C-alpha cells in the first residue's frame, strides 16, 4: 500500500495534483528502497570481505609458520596448525551465513516500514502470536544453531576430521549452522543435526595408538618372541619412510593372555592420528616375516581396538609410574638388638663433678705463677767447671 501525504493542508484537491503527489511519493519510496537495498548489499559485501580476509590471514599465517604450501601438509609439519585452519574456515562459513540472514531481515523490515510505517504497528499482536508459535515450533532449530556454534568454537570437530557422533561415523565434509555432513566408509553421506549430537569421538586430534596382539604357540620362547617384536617395531620407527608418522618408541605390554594352544603378546606404538592404519599394516607385514624367520607358529596376528574398561585403563600404557626406590635392608646386615648399658668399673677414677662458681664468694682463686726465664749467665754456666759430674 502506497503511503500518501499525511498533512491535509498540503494535500492537493484537484485530480492531477493528487496524481502528481502520488508519483512524487512513490518515487521517494522507490529511491529509499533502492538506497536500503544498495546499503544492505554493500554492508553484506564488506562484512563478508572482512571475514574472508581474516580467515585468509589465519590460514596464511599457519602455512608460513609451518613452511608449507599445501594445507594438507600441515598435519605432517612440526607446527601442527591444522586445527586452527579448520576451525577458522568453519567459523568463517557460519559467520557468512549469519551475516546474510541478519542483513536480509533488517533490509526487509526497513523496506516494509518505508512503504507503510503503520503496517508494523497494526500487525503487532499478529506478529507476537506468530513469533510465539514459531518460537515454540522452531526451538529445535535454535538448539541446532547454538549447538553448532559451540561445537565449532570449542574445536570439537572440523572439516576433514574422522569422527564418531553416535548417529554416524566417518569423515566430516561440511559443518553448517544447523547440520554436520559426515561421509562413512561406504560412501554414504549422513546429515546429522547439531542439536542431536550428544557426544563426539574425534579420531583426528592429537595421537593414535597401534595395538598389535601376536598369538604364538605355548612352546615358543616368550622372551625371544617379545624381544624380536620390539626389534621389528624399532626398525620400523627408524625407517625414513615411517619415522615421521611414529611419535614415540614402541613398547611391549608383555603377556596379555594364555589360551589352550596359544599365548598372546601385545605390542603398541604411538603414531600420528591420521597414520594409524598405515603403520598397523606395515607393522603386521614385518612381524609376519620376522616370525617366519624364527620358525614361530602364529595362530593369529591382528591389530585390535581397545574399548570400554580395558581401553580406559590402558591409556597410559603398561609401564608403572616412576617412584623413589624404597630402601631395603640387606640380608647379611646384623639385626638391631637391645643391650643393657654397662656399669663403670671400680678402678676407674670417678669423674669430678663440674660446679659453677659462686658469684657471692669473696676469695678469688690464686692465679698460677708462670716460671721465670733463666738468666743468660745461668744458661752459659757449665756444671763441669764446678768439678761435679
């Protein structure tokens, strides 16, 4: 509805005057609407340009610090900045969506108010009722949006991560404001609402652990097999092709279990999060060849995933914590026994008790006189001169 002039005194009474006033008012409204649209487009472009610039600066800074040209190489660089890049790009996508929706709503309200200022006031009650209904019905949408923002801001997952969100397990291909796209190993693309994600298992953060259980026959030499397994894993770690994927020295967790016809020995290696499967396959291949050289029969050789209580208790590994050694008394040392104190012998002179001097006594003890030195004549006197021997 086109707004006419409110002032009745200035309103023309003839037909052509009303037509002219209508065209003038319509032209003014069109100019205002055009200004609002241009301003909205310009504001949206500026805000998105600022977001893209910030994202580009963060990504370029991470690449320059790691001295790489490809973002995928950040996972293999000493400076692991892949998480910063993923989180920045995801937040940039979410902020772009929020900017677009916000500017569109504000521009629509301004355009409606320009056409008819009274339309918003007349629809106040209807708008409140519709808003209440939408708020009740769209509470899941609001929860999805808020949960998605918190997930990305908290760096719980990012594009390219291998995650387990309960409803699906696979690689994250996209994280939008409401939905997270997860591609599983079969190629199925799962759309998981962010509000439905109650727990997230991220397999791409930090490190991973390869756990290999080797079953050997009962008559096999346990110490020799365990030593050989550790040597094979150590050689794998020193290999130039694999040493960048292995984080720590391998270790054996000893005898895991004993069955009727086999004994299970466990070997573990800590690797990078994305190299777990590759390291496990290469380690199994080398262990098979090493056991064949030792003529050790293996009923089974597999890489396992520890879960539940077993996985929780083995997070730190099988090595006990280092503490100060407890002092142990040697076996040949004499044991302490109680002995009575010996009495003093009668021949021994009794000790004179030490008494303090009485300050009230008037008699002072005489000082010992020092012997006078002999005269020089006496020193030169020879007793043989007196005729005495």
